[in-house]
């Protein structure tokens, strides 16, 4: 059974792109959410193996809620890791991938094999 992923991002275009890329790589996207609250609720219901979590959401930020998910969390943002600084290390996330690098092998390293 493929690893399941929940995509939490406020951009509908990014959620759709992430779904296509993750499915093409063998992951099962079990759900999407557009806010922290919706993401946490979806994670409780769907129990994904992994969460692809945007850093900037309308009702909070992924850096401060990454540890609240009972799953492997990979943060994504249009910002780069240098701009996020030390907050990444203390977030509870496994790592970070820039949105422009979503198709990179780094994402699979962080999520684990499908």
C-alpha cells in the first residue's frame, strides 16, 4: 500500500499540482486542506502517513503547528530555507522543500519512499 499524504496549502493551484506530482511518484493523496484548522481536522480523520504543509496559511503558520500532526511533516513555501532561519529546526517537521522544488528528489527523501 502506498504512503498516504495530506496536502495543506491555501493555494488551490498548488494543491492540485502537488496531488498530480505525488500521485505520479506513487504516493496516495488522501486529502487536501486550505488552512491549519482544516488540515488538523483532516489529519485526525484521514490519519495520513505524511503531511505536506505550507508555512504561511490564513489562520496560522506551518512552522508552529507542524508538531501537532501525528505524521511525518514536510514544510513547503515560496520562501527559501534561509529566509525561514532557525524556525525550521524547531518546528517539528522532518524538513523543508521550496514550492519551486516540489518535483525534486529531496521531497521523496523527506516523505520516505512511496
